[in-house]
């Protein structure tokens, strides 16, 4: 889609959302009202270069965690949930940076046992 095509499309979609917010179906009206509340952010991809109009990248980022949750049936405690959040963050961060996960975890456990500072998950500047 070219940028010049966006304003007419934005107007038309806005009209549909306003009509939907005023319709008799409570569920449709509610969804349309919620979308109207964040309307400006819906068009960020058209105003800012390099922004994708989809959330595919975000979907790919959480896919591993969703698959794990579905196959493991989640956790039974708050502590277990915090562990899973943290370990999945480590996995995703290391993968994204091309770092070895086992090496990172070994370094982290060794640092903890030796009462040394934990390694950082922040990417190292090139």
C-alpha cells in the first residue's frame, strides 16, 4: 500500500468503526468503541517509516512461550510462574543475540554461587 492511499482508507475505516460503535449489537459496539479509543496508534505504520502494519514480529517472539504453556499445562505457583517468565526471557534474549543459552546459564549460576554480579542479558555493543 502506498502512503497516498492511506487517508481515504483511514476515513472509510473510521466511518465503519463509528457506525459499529453505534450499532445495536452490544459486543460489536463495545469492540468498535475500544478500537476508536486507540485510533491514532492504528495508523502509526502509515506515519512512521519502517513500522510493520502487522504484529507478526511480536507473534513470533512469544510463540515459544505459548507452545511451552500449551504443552506443559502452565505452573502451579507464583514462584513457578516467575521462574518460567525469567527462563523464557533468557532463552529469547540469548537466541536473538546469537548467544549460547547453556553458557549464559552456567555463567549466571557460577556467579550466583560465588556471590559475584550476574551476567547481563543486554546486548554487547559492536
